[in-house]
C-alpha cells in the first residue's frame, strides 16, 4: 500500500483530485486513480512525458500484495462514454525504486460520464477485472 500511495503522491499535486480507489483480488489489491492532467505540477508532468491539459486525464494503476510489496503485472483497459463509444487505453510501466505502476492518458469532454474497464493480470495468470464509472470535469491549467 505504501508503494502505491508513494507513486500516486508523486503524481498528484492538488487536493482536488478524485479519491484513490481499490479493488481486492485475493491477497492482491489493485489501486487506481483517474485525475485531470491539468492538476499535475509542470515538472512532474514533464518528467513522465504527460501533457497537461484541461481535457486530458491520467489513469494510474498499481497491483500491491497485502504485505505492501508491489507486483509487476500487465494492465490493459478501455473506456466508453454514454453513447457507448469505446476507446482503448495504452498503459506503460513506470518503476521508481521499489514502486511499480502503470500509466495511461485519455481525452475527455467536460462533464463526460466515462465507464472504465481495466484488466490486471494476476500472478496466477488470471485477469482481475475492475469496472469504474467517473464524471470528468474540465480543470484549467
């Protein structure tokens, strides 16, 4: 847990971010958060190659064992709007010290309600599926 929170803490710069979410799969917890990239500090966004925009969001997912150790995994996913238009998400792995997390970005329109599906590969080879819905809001830089 401390590794997931540390990784998320590096990316988030404002208290206006949505609360972190978690879904358990046996002894593993998948932590995820979706935040507007506009709230990232410019130097943090640049470090990770993320464009700060009022209409772009960052997805951060990590898989943590209950003992607090990060687990390397494969993450895939997609999102769809209320018109059922679906877009894939492309995740990239980031390792910092012992922390491991997966980042993807997406574009949205103010007040979009987006439905996310994330697939997290568990060490036994099965997929943990996370479904999440979130209303997106424009954040001016």
